[in-house]
C-alpha cells in the first residue's frame, strides 16, 4: 500500500489515497501506522476520499485511533499531496471535511486553506487545576481549543498541565486541545505551544490551534490581521481573518518528506 509522508510546519502526516474505499478499518490502520516505533510514525493519518459535494474528501485519524473533525495543517498537507500526485489541475480546490466544506489554494510548497469558526468564542473561562484557577478562552476552529495566555511559553510544564486541562470536566465529553500563547512585544506576532487531543502530547505545530490562538489574541489584545504565529518547530504560520471571523485562512509551508509502501504484518 503506497503512502506519502508530508509535513506542515512540523506537524507530520501519513497520507493514503482511499478513493476506491478499499480501507474499511481506518482506526486500526491509524494505530499501526502512526506508531513511531513499530510503524511509520506521524501526528495523524489522512485519507483522501471521494466526495459528492466537493473536489475531494479528507478524513483524519489520530494516533490513538480516534477520528478528528478537522485539522488545519492536515488539510494543507492533503492539498500538497493532490499537487504532488497530479490528481487535479486546479490550484484552488474544495475539500469536504467533518467540520464542513472548505476551500484551499495551492502555491507550490505554500498552501492556504479556509478555517471555519464553529461557534461563538467563550472568553475568560475559569478552569480549576489542583485547587488553583487558570483563565482560558474557548473557541472551536473545526475542533475545540482552549487558549491560555502566558508571559513565556517555554516555561510551561506542558506535559503536566496539558492532560489536566484537556480532560477537565468543564470540556466533557469531547475534551479540548490546549494552546499556550505568548504575545510579542510589538504585538505583530504570537508564539504558541499546543497539547493536541488524540495525539495526547505536544506537537511541533497545530494549524487549528494557530488559528484559535490568533483569533482569541485579536479579540483580547486587538491584534490585527494577518497574524504571524511562531510554532514550536520555529516555522511561521500566517492567519488571515475579517472582523466577524467569517473569512478565516491559514497559510504556511509544507514539506514532502518521502513516499513508500506499507507491508501489512
């Protein structure tokens, strides 16, 4: 079975063409392939599938086997896959996801995609952790994110705090991704670190998290579009948005790492 490995700003994905619907047990395959010791290793497994309402359909499965509604960097990487495989001559494509139908534009390695804000953001939420109160801000950018502002993201004990917020009862039953955000002195950019639901750990980049962090930064600190988001990988994602968050776009580089064949054991 042929696969591609494509990276979006440090967020790495395995991509498989499943337009013939030959792969039925997607969860099981994700558990095998995303394993970094006994599999290929990735932050997620993406399936390119047929769509009746768009050019293509994307389904994404996390390393724990759960299916995510959306993934910003994953969407960028699947557009790069379409480009590398020459599956369409279009540079602007419409992709169906579980979070809705989204458009994207291929600019070679640089890919720009639309992100939808699913519901009205909830600001200044009190989260109880070990008897202490942490202030977070909730927004759904295709998947749920809780954005927390700090003076220095590098000082955050992400492995300690991440699971406690991700599984906090106020976010049940779906849980939440968690983004810690540091605002630059000139307020033209932000630096983020993300604990990703489904990966259950920190990733080098998170597209929907970058968008969530940028939009909440705009609401609370009046930072204007576009916002440069510095990820853990040090690569920069750019987030564009209008006043009402009706037109939100994520743009960044993609890296075609390699392709190969998975031999079923």
